[in-house]
């Protein structure tokens, strides 16, 4: 398992809280807060480009 540096949780309306993280290889991660062992991953560049659309 990679060494992931998680940011503080981001919480929207209601109880939807997510955490973003990165590792030393340049990958980005997103997980439901409290369930960081189950996450989605991609490169930081891919996640940045999808949020700019």
C-alpha cells in the first residue's frame, strides 16, 4: 500500500465528507472520510484536468 498523505476532510451539505491525498509518486487519491483504506486513485494531472471542464 502506498504512503498516502491525506488532507483534512472536506464536508459538503449533510454528512458527505471526503478526503484528498497524494503520494510521493505523483498519484492523487480520494476517499470517503473514515474509509481511507478504500479509495480511488489517478494522477494529479488527470484529476486537475477533469475538474477544469
